[in-house]
C-alpha cells in the first residue's frame, strides 16, 4: 500500500481558514428554522399575507388565461395539441405561448403556496417560495401592498440568517486557527492521521 503524504505542521496550520471555509456553506452552520430568525408575530403575518397574495394573483392569472383562450378559440389537448400548434400563424403561436406561460405560472403559484404554508418548511424553502409568489404577484400586477410587506419579511429572514451564518463562520475560523497553533491540536491531528493510515479495523466473530 502506498504511504499517504501528509502536509507538514506548518502547512496544516496555514490551511486552517481554508479548511473551515470549504467544510460547508456558512448557512449550514446555523439553524434552518425560520422561528430562530423571525418573531412569532412576523411568521404569523407572513402566513396571513400568503393566502391573500395567492388569491389575488390567481384571480389575475385566471382573467388573463380566459382572455387569451377567447382569442385562441378551441385548444386541443393531448397529441392533437402539437399538430394544432404547428399549423398556427405566427401571431396565434405567440398567444399559445403566452397561454402556456400563464398556465405554468398558475401551477407554480399553487405549488409555492403549499410550500410557503408548510408548517415545517426550512428557511431556504420559505425564501424560495416567498420570492416566487412575490414575483408572480408583481408580474400579474396584484396585491402590491401585501407583496411589498412580504418582501420586507423575506429580506429580514435572509439578512438575519446570513449575518448569523457569517458570524458563525468567523468564530469557527478563529477556533480552528487557535487550535492548529497548539501542541495539543497537532497531537490530535497526528493521532487522526495514524488512524487513517492504519486503515479500517476488521473484527471477526465466531458463529
């Protein structure tokens, strides 16, 4: 077996910050529970805003879908749709494309609404869902006041979690730099390397 080449003590110590930064993302060092970054009142407010925004946005999308369908007339489903689409004139194809985008936006709105209202949704899921719901509302020109307030809560959630994550990263770097500068830290590292070089311990049991 080829012997592994390990970095020297000086190289190992110099890589302390790099080791911490590449171990995981900063956000993984802190809680993913929204309740740790927003107050109970803020969370409840967001959960009240979401249905109002979704309802207004869905109504706007439905009106647009109905309007486009009126201009397109009968829209086939299944395999017949593709032949119908290919035979449309250019302006009607643009309407058909718009119709598809509106349907997709409505489906995504419904999906993100469920994600946003899920009781155990982590921070990243909420940030994505709130952002997409707000984006859909802005595109549909619906519920502007509610969307603006949700945007404020979204930024508060992201900013507070990010600030804590950066502080946790800085603390971890400081601890690791300090540990790698001590004889005790180096002894522990040598012990860890010895365990790796020795390979897995295989235990045989008689039956």
